[in-house]
């Protein structure tokens, strides 16, 4: 491990100017590339006290053995140089957006005498026009099959084309009208290229003009009594409409934009991009990356993710476009993002240079574009959830996580049973707690438990943790039939032959919180005489693992399977606690609003809530509507209406409304 002070630049030698810097290791390999408005200010932050740096930043500066920098004239130049170096050196401490799969595109080989339409994966080539990428190859083939009726262009390989040219007979597609059969001279090379260019225009979004052209030809053929030709043109129009339906119309015709959205947690992030061309979704792409810390040690937020993604994604697309005729600039006129990065103006200027015209970078606030952004966000969340499920279902990863936990925490055996406790409340009221159970790295939902905190609520989170731990392990001791202080195994129910609900002790007890919460849980177990259960606290901010009585936390690597498992256990406990808290608070709010109305018993309250769905809707109802509820008379309806009108919504909010300040610690 290197000492950053050994290679720290001498004071005053770092220029106060924009530039790009590179950290390298002992072998000269570049391990991190960054840019800065002021090199002096940014680089100085890396040589501060190591204890104050983010764990990943600390790992980077202690791995490096030197730093170099290059001064540039503008921030845009720094952005361009940073991208070039990240691509060239592939530094391990930089985030890289790599596809988890190869996306298919529709390729048109315009450089050939008889251009070919086909599905393609791989590097871009000169003279080929590409449409996409698309999420699924079958979607391209299905659309292509529809369009071949209108644009009967060649789709066969070079070998097939040559063979049918030699035998003088077209393939099946030529016989059924889905190929103009240039191989046997049914159309000339010029006529076939016109067909292909019309096909490209249609996919490029110039649909209205083509539809009007076909409609005029159909009307003319009908007027000239060429009914067979008119019928064929009618079928062509219908085929085009079906093809257009498969590409959802989301914005006004002519809209050229990319919509970017993220779904993230403390360790990883998923990004989704929808490509909108001609007002239609032409393609979709997605990535999942491991998050890293910013230069100052803070967590990477959405604006930082946006900045890094835009730089890498469009830099990569521009380099591909330089290598091939990709059918226009890869940078759209507009890029819609969930949050503007700090260097938004610099990035917008760089994108404008790549495109050759002005590019707008903004956050949609309302209307169709905002609705589309929400759709992309839902796709990002779904992709992120699928990523988590795939990772959680990986038996090898789960085994590695349990083995790593055993080694890091110095346990006698792997923690095959992990329990986690989380406390939820709103400013100290309605305090509840959850207990979730994971066995072999998989949630065991039948073992989940919920607690309504009583005396411990007065002591804050520490007091609540103490109470929940004592209640959970008091049940454990009582069900095993042994007094406190005597170590026992799992007890079996004599009637069912199965272990009792709380009879299994966990190998590892995780507390959602830092050192105070972990110490409270450990002290409670010690006083109860239980010494064979390991306790840790998992703090949210930096995902630190706190061991009882230890002054410093254990820092697990960001890519650690053990940390991922602990985080998943903690998040599940948080979800379970929040859901119980909302349910409990909702019942209290509903009861406090209707309980005060005289003459309204539990049966009538239930009937009203079942009929209207919520107190808010009941408050908006008239006397006649309330009286129409079975069991509610006219006089009772008037009483209810008057009481709710006098309340005026000033009382507690109904359960359908979310209260601010909700927390789970």
C-alpha cells in the first residue's frame, strides 16, 4: 500500500486551470482519470487526511504511486480528453458503461450494388446504414416482414443471391412478392436502390409523406379502374399502418430526442435510454453499473451519474459514427435527463460540437415528455429489480457472500441464518419494528415478524432496538424451555414435529444503524446470557459495518458479495418496517377522524370506508350519497356530513396520503 504523501506534488506546482489528471500505479498503468475546472483544487482533495476520504477513493490513492496532469484551454476540451483517456486506458477505478449484451440493429448495405436488409450485431462498418439498436431481434424481423410487402428489397446473403442468379430462378420471397428479385433481373439496380431508399426514409421517420404518396396512387388507380393495383396499394397502406403501430407514437412528429433515466441504490445503478426519432421510440438500451465515490469522497448522486453517462455514451457513439456511415449524427437535438449535472453547459456544448448543431440538455417538467420520462424511469427500476433478482438467485454468489462474511467477521461458521431488525417511526410516534430472516442467503418470509414498540420508544432508536431484541430472544428462550444464561438448541413442537417459530437462533443479527444501535443489541443479548449470536450494525451513509465495542467500522469493498447480501437483508427489513408503519398509522388516522362523530359505531364506520374507499372521498360526498350507503340513515348522514365539513380537512390526513418525515433507522 503506497503512502500518498510520497508522491504528492510540491506546493504551488499544480496549476489553477482546467485540465485532466491521471493516477497510475507502480507498473505505470493508469488506474483513474478525472477532469477538473481547477486542477489545484481537485488534486489537493485527494491528498487530505486518509481517514476523511471515501473508502474507494482511499483505496485508489493508496494503490497509486504517482499522478500526472494535462492543462487544457476550456472545460469542453477537458471533457473530450477525459473521455479519450478513459477509453484508451480503461482505468479500473472509473465507471464504465458497458452493454450487458450485444444489441441487434437493422443494417442496410448501401455500399453494395444491390443493397441488402438484415439483422446485425457487431462493429459498425463503412457504407452500411444502421437503424436501432432494438431490444429484441424478433421485433426487427417481425417489422421487417411487414415492410417487405411494401418495400420488396433483397434480404438474402451474398451466396444465396449468387446461386439464384446462376440458376435464373428467384427464391421463395421472390415468388410471394416480398422481394423484387433483382437476382434474376426483374428490377434494375437503380430501381432496387429506389426501393431501399424509400425503406430507409420510412424507418427514418418520414412516414407521412410516404403514406400520402401511396394513398394518392391508390385513389388514382381506382379512378382509372385498375382495381387490382388499387387493392394492392390498399394492402400496402395497411401493412405500413401495422408497422407504425409497433413503434409507439410518443411525441409530436419530428421530435428527435434521447430520454435517460436511472434507478439506483447505495452500491449500484441501472440506466435506461429510449431513442426517439420522428416522434417514435426507435430503440432502447440499458446498463447496470457499480457506483463509485466522487473525488471529494461523497456518494455519487444522480447528477454525477448523468454527467459520466453522457460523456461516455455519446463519446462512444461518435467514435462509431466516425468509422461508419451511421445515417446521421448519433447525438439527437435534445437529451432529456432526470437531473442536470453540475457541468451541464459544458456537456451541452460538447454534444453540440459532436452533432454540428445546437443540442438541448434539460429536465422535462410537464406534458408528454415528462410522461415519457416516467415511463423510462419505470423501465430502469424494472431492469434494476431484475438485476438484483438474478444476482440474489446466483447460488455461487450467495455461497461466496456467506463465506466472505464468515472471514470478515471472524465467525466460527458461515452465517446460514441471518436476522435483521429495523425501526420505523415518524418523529418518534407510531414506533414499530420489523424482523426479517434470511436462510442460505434467501429470504424466509414465513419467519418475518413485526413489533409494536412500547416502553423502548422513549429511548429513541437505541431504546427501541433494546426492546425488540429482548422480546425476540425472550421468545427464543421460552420456546426452548431453558432459563436465561443457558445455551440451547432449537426446540421442536411435539404436536407438529416442527421447530417452534422463535426456536432457531440466528448465526448473525444485523441491526439497521451504526455503533450505538449495534452496542444496544449486543448489551441486551449479553444480559440475557446469549453469547453465541454475532451482532453487527450496518450504517446507511457509507455502508459501514460496525462491530460492538469496536471504535472503527469494517469497510467492505464496494463490489463485495458480502456487502451486497447485507444491503439486501437491510433493505428488506426497511421495506417490511415501512409497510407495517404505514398500515398502523393509516388505521390511527382513519379512526381519529371518524371516532369523534357521535352515533357512528364500528359497523357503520366500516360500511362508509368500504363504500367510499377513504375519508377524503367521504368528506367530498354529499348527504344523499352518504345516506345511500346501506345501514346509514338520513339523520346519521347529515351528522357525518356536518362533522366532516366542520373538520374541514384540518385533522389527520387519511391513510391514502403519505406523511412527510417518515423514517426508518
